[in-house]
């Protein structure tokens, strides 16, 4: 099995999100992303580290104490995944606004990629 690779839609934005978190929360989320890359999605789903939100839109689920962090991602190709953004969750259900943001970035990514393919 090939190792999964997570990349970031906007690394600078995701880094600002991590910087805004208490250090233990940021460390937990980044370590969880690394664990998913190492152990794969089957283990991640069994351990409830990830959850499918809708067609090709998922969340990485991190919690430290009462602080709940999420990172939205989608599948790009083969073993590549793209994290769209992170957020702090305040309720049980993932807010529609966060899904919409992830969906929009996913759609933009594939639209730009399609345009690049057509130009080449």
C-alpha cells in the first residue's frame, strides 16, 4: 500500500489556523494528519480519525479535551489528498458553511486543473 500524501489548498492559511490554536491542539491535529498518511484511510476510518461528509469531501477529526478541531479535505488522485482548511467545531454537526467552503475550494481546484489540462 502506498503512503497517503496530504497537501494544502492554502498552506499559509492553514498555518495561521494552527498558530491560532492552543499548542497542544495544533500538535494533536498535525500528528493526526501524519498518522493518517502512515496508516491509511482504512485505519483512520476505524479509529474515527476521519469522516465522510459527502461525495469526495471528508473531515479529519481531532479533539484535545473539550476543544474540537476539524480539517476538511478531498481526494485528488491515487494517494493524493488536499486539505482545504481547518476550523474549530462548536457543535455536534459540521456547519454547512464549512462544508460549503470545502466544496467551493474542491470545485475551484478541479476547474483550474481541467483548464490547465486543456491548455497543455
